[in-house]
C-alpha cells in the first residue's frame, strides 16, 4: 500500500498563510480523536493527549493506528457481549 504524499501547491500554501488553514476530518480514530487535513495545502494535523491540534508526525500516526485498533477491538467485544445477552434473554422469556 503506497501512500503518495502530494506536495502542496504554491497557491494553496499562499492561501493558508493569508487566510489560515481549512481543516476537514480525514480519519476518525476514536470517538474523540480524529485526523485532519487542510483542503488547500494538504497539511495533516491530529489531536494530542491534551486535546490540542498538533502536526501529524510518524510518531502520532503510529499512536493513532494503535488507538484505532484498540478501539475497534473494544467495539467488537462490546457488540458480541450485547448479542450474547440478547440471546440469553430470549431463551429465558
């Protein structure tokens, strides 16, 4: 899986330096942690442990991927326990 990093255009960088970034959510890691990407200059940001926006470095990419895996495992485990509880309730009724 090759992720080709697009180089921001001069126009995009100039727009962001004058008017500021226009971030949109590019990936939802958990319910409260997201990754953002600027529509104009392609700058990537994420939420750090204190809740502030910070640059998306390789360190934060790895942290976010681990958090996403843990979150998905938790959701899967929770949904499985809900299915088991509902089947037990149907059997006792």
